[in-house]
């Protein structure tokens, strides 16, 4: 394979992995530990 194709696929895989991890952290089980700073300081 050409180096440009390998680089493109690698960048794509890394982007999808980071996006998947961010969605899992935001909406999955770890989201229970996240704090909302706006709810903490409501008057």
C-alpha cells in the first residue's frame, strides 16, 4: 500500500476512536461521575 493511504486510514481510525471514547465518556456509565458546574451554582 502507498504511504498516503496508510496515513489516511490511520488518521481516520484515530479520529473514530477518539470520537467513540468521547461519546462513551459523555453518555455511558462514566457519565455518572461528571459534575455540572451550572447546577452546582444555581441561586
